[in-house]
């Protein structure tokens, strides 16, 4: 029975992709993929997702370490706040970003007047939106890796004279490296497929903020074949990266 239910779950996940492949315009696919729109959207999606992942790693790993290793007042609230974008509707997240970082936003007004930085409807805004929705995936994964690890290794390094930073860099990071890689992959995949927060905060400007998911949405209205072709590119890129990383890194998890 368990095997049957598992097979049902696999079929449920696989069926939409089978339908996509069945409707794909294979004969006209090269011409559709040769359009400049595809190259622009794909390039922007890959570069912005990588930037969002890099930012998430830089700030998310220390945050996961603090949540896993320190007991402080309000830790549960901080954890809930950090993971909120995982369950929040992306459009709501985009609206919240506008109210915070928009031209008249809480911080956005100060960024524009003091530094001339205007994030909404810009490529940087795409990265901000993707980071907002993808960061929790990295934090949750790395925190779980840290929580399952043995903190006595860090304590032993401290007794041998290592500073907190040295122990973190030389002991903690190598121990949770597989979790960091796994979290970064999940973060990248989530950023690559982000739609709601991006279109709300950064708009849908071709060559500037139009990522691949936004291009698919636009093409669905008037060019179904182009939408299917763009969807196939997104599925192929995501699947290729996930399979490649799993074969190289995840076997150790």
C-alpha cells in the first residue's frame, strides 16, 4: 500500500511535466528558443538567481548559526519572521517590499534621497525580491544541519585557543558544508522560479526585470507555443543543475 501511495505521489508530480512535453511544439522549438526575448529572460534569471543565492549565503549562514547555537529572548519570533516568506503569498511579499523599499517606502525614501538608489522596477529590485523569498530555504536547511551537528567540536576548538570566528571558519563551516550546498541549491531554485514578488516589486520590463517566469506568464496570453518553449527551458535548466549537484554533493547527506 505504501508503495502504491508513493507511486501515486510521483505520478501526481510527473503528470504536469508529461502534459508540457506532450504539448511542446518540437518542430518549431529551435526558432522559438532563438528569439532574443528568451536569451534576455534566461540570462537575467540565471544572473539574478545567482546573485540572490550569494547574498543569501553571506547573510543566511551566520543567521542560521545564531539561531542554532544561541538561546536568546525572542528567538522563536525571529525564526518565525525569517521563515514567514516561505508561507506568505509572494504577491503579499512584493507589496511589503514596495512599502518598505519603494520610492515612498519606509527605507526606500531614505535610500533614494541619500544615495540615489531606487530599487523598484530595476534589475537590483529583481535580486531583492528573489532574495526575500529564497533566503528562508537556506536558513532552514543550514540551521537543521547545525542543530544535528555536535557543538563539542567547536567547544574543543575554543579550549585550544581558537577565536569564535576561527572556530566558525575552520570547524563549523566544514562540518555543515553539505547543508550549505543543499540550502544554496534550494535557494537558487526558488529564486529562479520566483514570480509573484518579482512582478509586484520589480515589474515586468523586457531586458530589465523580465525573468523567465514572467516571460512565460506574458507569452501565455498571446503565444502559447512560446510559453511552452520558455517553460521547457526553465524546467531543463533547473533539472540539470539539481541532478548535477545531487550527483556530486548530496550523496554525502
